[in-house]
C-alpha cells in the first residue's frame, strides 16, 4: 500500500521560511514526477512545484524564485523549501506522485501552511 506523509507546515510571519517534507512508502514503480499542490479556502487545488524523475523542475509563476523543490527518490522523499512567504501562500499543501503505468496520482493528507503577521 502506497502512503505519502507530509510534515513541516505551520504558522509563519510574512517574509519567513518553512520547509515541507514528504516521505512516501510502499512500492511505487514508473514514477513520472513528484510535486506539491496547494488549496486555499474557496479555491481550486493548484500545482505549486513539480520535479520529474530526471530532475527537471517546474514552478507556478507566483512562487518562482521563492520556492525550491527537491527529491531523493532512493530515500523516498520530496521536499519544498519556501522562502519569502506571503499571506497569499496560505493554504493546505499536498504532496503528489504521478506514475506512468497505469496512469494515476497518489496524494498525501496535506499540511497547513499559514502566513500571517
């Protein structure tokens, strides 16, 4: 059984930093990419950052230059370093793994990130 567990969320002041970590367990084959999504109240879940098995990264425009995604597949971890946090970064952040065969997504339970004075 595949499980993803996030940690590292919390409350931080604007301009602060947080580091999110996701540890996944179970047998996962044909990983296409790993990523972090977020969902703010009343909004749709959106992709924040992703990293392919080959190491290519992609970020939503609003976090470019502030967030950094990294992974160690051998250690079954994917992390998100978040700097210069803004109130609009407040959301529940979800770890995601996409696999190729069969095509499907795995999700963590989410971790709350709150940015407030």
